[in-house]
């Protein structure tokens, strides 16, 4: 519930920002002084709500065993998004029309992405977690798999695959984990606890 609220809140703030900029561009209802104050206030609010969204989506039970998992794939997707918005901002900025003021919105979104990445790293919001019968992976999204739905677990070439009976899968880059031994120990304890040792395929 909280994660849904945070998403709605963030997108509402972004929509308000877009509306303010469009009113400034196409009408005379908002002047240069007002746009600076409004953009500054709602810009900061957008950054705060974006960080809150990342926190609320990644929040899980306090009893869960969490292993930090900051992947190159996560960084690559975020980096592409940042570059895309910066490029859009530059294109808008060099235009000779009032629409160039939309560039500041693009730059704000790019800056927010960078801040959220740093926030997620500092707060440990990218992780692998074992929570009773659940495997939870938080990266660009939250992937959850129930132990009893798993058909096989396989380790191969630095990767660990979890494949469900519904043909859904979670692939972990365990070769980049700083605490590989901790992960392996916790995985085996989780497998044993949920009586699915027979679903491990020897590599």
C-alpha cells in the first residue's frame, strides 16, 4: 500500500511540475520570479518523493536476511535514463522557442535519478533477501519468488538461477557479490528450512 502511494505521490508532483512549466510557456499567468520559486519548491519535493518511492518499494520485513546486491545492470539502466534526459534537455535548451524551459524539467529528472542511485546505495536498497519462504531481489524492480513454487535452482558460470514451476525465473549475478560465502550459507539454510534441497541441480 505504501509503495503504491509513494509512486502516485511522485508522479503527481512530476505532473504538477509539468503543468507549471506549460502554464509558464503558453500563458502569462506565471512570471519569471514565480516560476523560479515554484520550480525550486516542487523540484525539491520531486527529489524527496523519488527517494521515498525507492525506500517504500524496497522495504521488507525486519526479520529478513539481507545481502547487498548492487549490479552493473542496475547501474547501466539508470545511466542510460540519465543520459537520455540530459540529451533531451540539451536539445530543448538550444531551441529558440519558449519550449526550451522544458529542458530544466529534463535536467531535474536526470539529477533525481543520480540522487536516487546514491540514496539506494547508501541505504542498501538494492539487495537479495531471504524472508521465511520468500526469495526477494530488489534492483530496478522488486522480484519475489516463493520457495514452494521453485522447480530448480542451478549455479553456473558465476550465475545462480531460480526457475519456478510457472516458467518464471530470477537470475542472480552471484559472481559480483562481496559476500559470496554469506550468500551461499544463507541460501543453503533457506533451502533446507523450506525443504527444497532436492531442487538444487549440481553444476
